[in-house]
């Protein structure tokens, strides 16, 4: 029987075994991925500010 990559519990469900995470840990994993994505994501305001800074540096 396989174990969850996050908590180490035994996985019984076929889908969980494919993912490597139990249902709860899978949701936690997805939440962590989303938080990582949001940290590196640029908004249009960030891009416009960068453009303005480049224009004033010239």
C-alpha cells in the first residue's frame, strides 16, 4: 500500500494512489501551489509601473 507524500498515511483510494496524496493533503498541496503562484504573479499594475520606471530611467 502506498503512503501519502505529505502526512505518510496509507492510501487506499486508487485516485489518491495516482496523485500520491490523500484527499485532505491533496487540497492542502493545491492551496500551497496557489499561494506560491500568487507570490510570483505580476499584475498589470506591476507591469505598467515597471514600464514607467524604464521610461524615466532613460
